[in-house]
């Protein structure tokens, strides 16, 4: 007998209450139960990075968390980047540098980059390449993504 | 690619976790879930009950005592890398942990999870041996401390009993002047190590090597402490050539197996190369400390 759980979670500043089974992955919950389909599901075992979200301000693979674990937590998905001008700049800069082609991996990159530019620790190209090595992109060859992030870091450092 | 059905229990105290663990047969603890959930998604692991310990806040601390530093088992790799206390006493930890998977995985994965998983090619098991740590575990009736050398038994097998939870890791402070190094070779950034080596060399006032810890991972069923090499360099002067040891004494102590990435021969060759590199960089660090 598997119990269902009632969870309350805040996703992109909106409160949701849902009844779910424990085995539901956070990635499927976000896409299928909340209809936030910006988060993409790729490998489902933590390798590709497409499903990256933020839980309580820290990035996490949503395919390696269960929806039930989101109870009482604050979640941000790629849709949250539309919410304020500073975060929208990430989207604009990716567009400017053509840092995407098919776009499948892009939501994961955007959320990861959002965390990187919040953190003063990330400065050099080498550090950025290492930090983004957990996100796989099969189209761009990464160069334009790195250029976009370096530009974002330059803008951040000026502030 | 979806886990099989299971029940879920969120606990906020160690006592509640121990109660649940002892009264359910096929239960698994989840901390960061970065190894367990992939296994569940592949259905290689099919627990009946998941006990979520990730919200037990008392297991997330770094505490400094006079002779040792104690870290809670739920400390994430990212928080261990950023800990000022760990950086001060054991800079090798942040250096090695930067090789644990990727940034986002390090945000969630924990030290306790990593050592309970006991992958012989991962970084924490090597560090636990390198730093002579002891592992504090608790069951409903008993608390015990397991020394590093006894904790890891084989591939994914530890001394931990089914009803026990890892509470913390005690890392003794190093009293003498010492040098450290960590080297790892992997196919790509963030991949599992093909070979990893860690070295700590301690010297006395007269520049004689008093103690040495030389550890190698990825080349056997568990992380290997190379006692023969340690004994070879203990008693030598730090200025001597420390890498004149017979390579055979390394090769008889490790048993790598060929896989898709690298052959047995390559792993043996790499073991020798990385060991010498690691010993020499620890030595170099001591020499530069002596010149300061």
C-alpha cells in the first residue's frame, strides 16, 4: 500500500498544493502537474543537466529529487528568469551571442548561469567552463555559451 | 527511467530516522540522493521505504575541537569546499572535492552519502583514509566510531550495519609541518576517476620524514593505503629523492581491471605516474614552507 502525499510548495513565487505519489520525480511534477514545461527532461539520471532547477536558491537536478521532497521548499524554474529585468538579461545575452541552437539543453544552462553570476567566486573563463561542464549541449560546441556568460560576468562586475 | 513505487517518510531528528530504519526491512536513507536516485531510476535499487534525512539540521555542522574537526554527515560537497575551518586545517579537502562530479551535483551530494556509497574511485573515501578520519555511526542502542581503515570493505560495501546511520566524521588535526597533494585523472571534467592519489607527508624539526599517508583509488575493490611506500619514505630526509622505490611494490598492492575507458596496463602505468607526481608535489610544498 503506497500512501499519497499532500505537498505545498512555492514555485516561481506561486503557491501550489498537490496530492502526489512519492515516486513522482520533481522533473515530472514540474512539467506534468504544474504545466511548467520550460524544464526539460533529458537523461533522467543526473548526467545531462537539462532539468536543472533551483531549490531554496541552490541548483539541483530535478530528475534526482522526488516531488514529495519539494514540500515546504521554494523552487525556481527557467520560467522565473522572465520575472525581473536583471534575470531577463541572461536570456537577452544568450540570444545576442547565439548561445543556443536547438534549445533543448538551454533551460538547464540558463538556471545554472543564473546561479553562477550570483556568486562572485566565478570570474575566469576556466572557472566558468568547469562550472558548466555538468550541462551537456550537442549543438553549439559551447563557445557561444561561454562568450555569453563572460559578457554577463563583465556586466555583473561593473555593478 | 522511473523509480518503482515506494513509501516515503520525512524525518527531522536522528531518533526518528533510527526508529524507522530499525522497524522496516527494505528501507533506504536518502540524503542528497545523487547516487541513490539514479540507481532507483534505473530500478537497480527498489527500496520499499525511503527515509528522507536531508532535513536533519543537526547533521550539517562543522565543529572545531582542540585536536580534531568534526563534520556532520549531511554536509554537502559545496559547503565542505566553502568551509573556512576545513580550508584552514585541511586544504586538501577542497582541492579534492572540486573533482566530485559537477557544480550542481556538489550542491546536493553529501559526505555521508558518498562514504556510505563507498565507490572505490570517488574522492571522499580517499580523503577519509588520507586524513586518518574516524566515522561516528549510531544505531538505536549503540554509538561507535569506526576507523577509516576498517570502514571500507569492498566495492560499495562498508562496515556500516543495516540499522546504523552515519552521524559525523572526525578529522584529526595534523601536528607536524606537512605537505599534501591530490591528483586525479578522469576521461572528462567531473567524470569518475580512472586513478586518484592523495599524499600527506609530515616532517620533524631535523627535516626527517616522521609520518606519511599515501593513498590510491580507482584501482582496486576499495581505496588502497600503500603501507610499503609509506615505510620506504619514513625516516628519509625530505631533500632526498623520495621516488626511488621499486615500482613492483606498488603493482603488487593494486588490482585494476580493464574497462571501456582504459586497460589494466594503462591504469597500472597511470598509478605509478600519479603516485610519483603526488609524492613530489607534497615534497615541494614542504620545501617551500621550510624556505618561508
